[in-house]
C-alpha cells in the first residue's frame, strides 16, 4: 500500500498504513488488533476514512458491526470478498491451504455462514473497486465469472454500497495502479467514482 499512501499524502490526506498478521488470527480478532491502533494515531477530531484491500475490507465491516466511529467519513474497498470467494470453497480442504491463508482465509467462503455473509449490509459510505483481470489463471478457473484472480466482480458487491466500479486490474497489484489510485482519491473527496474515465 506504500504507493497509495504516498499519493494520498500528496493530496493532503494523512495516511496511516497499519499492517496486521493476517495469517495468525481469525477475522474477529484481526479487526480488533488492526483498527484501534490506527484510530489512535488519527489526530483528534479529524474525519476518518478507510482505504482497504481484500481482507482489509472485511475487517472494517467486522469492526463497524461492533463499534461506531464518531468521525467516520468514507470507505473505499479494493477487491473485497464481500460475498466470499469461490477459491476458498474449492481449496479449503487442500493440504497447506489453511497454513498459507490462516484462520481468516478459511472464513472467506461463499456460504451463508461465512464471516462476510453474516455481517449484513453497509450502513456507512462505501465505494468499491473490482478488478477484471487475472494473473492467476489456475485460481480463476474456480471462479464462475469475471474476476481479479481471487474475487469475482459480483462477490465484491455489498448491499448498501454507494458506488461500484470495474477496472482492468489484478487482485495483488490493483493498489499500485495509477488509475485505481485516482479513483480512490475521487471517491474520498467527492463520494463517487469517475465513471466516464473508467478505462
């Protein structure tokens, strides 16, 4: 997220790039580990926005399901598995999958009881960017429609979202793409994506 962090700084934002041990804990614990420390680093009284990639979007949803943020502004999610990923459905029992993806990864299936599907609709201002290109053709074979190599376009969508846009980018690299970064900035500033400029 470093490239995105630098771009946001140049636009006058104060980005706080908080990492978290994604393979070590389930989603419920990761949300409590990652988000409060980041919030504590925000200057008091300032509006708080989130820009997330993949699992990060689910952590924000998990956190907001149990907490309110007084000065919450906008949320932009990049490639979030908001309805889970078929990749998890297909590979969860393959030896080594749990080791590589951790407890949180195992919670991202498409079933009704998966964590993303139990968190409900968005009750906050969120825009979502979905990728339409894949560099992982093996994983893409498990996904029944257009995808970014990990998540289908349809699975990124979330009831209650304010805006959604598709872009020709891949899951692991979308946060470094200049046009994606431009759309993130557009949403944070205006509450909408620039659909006319969508490549």
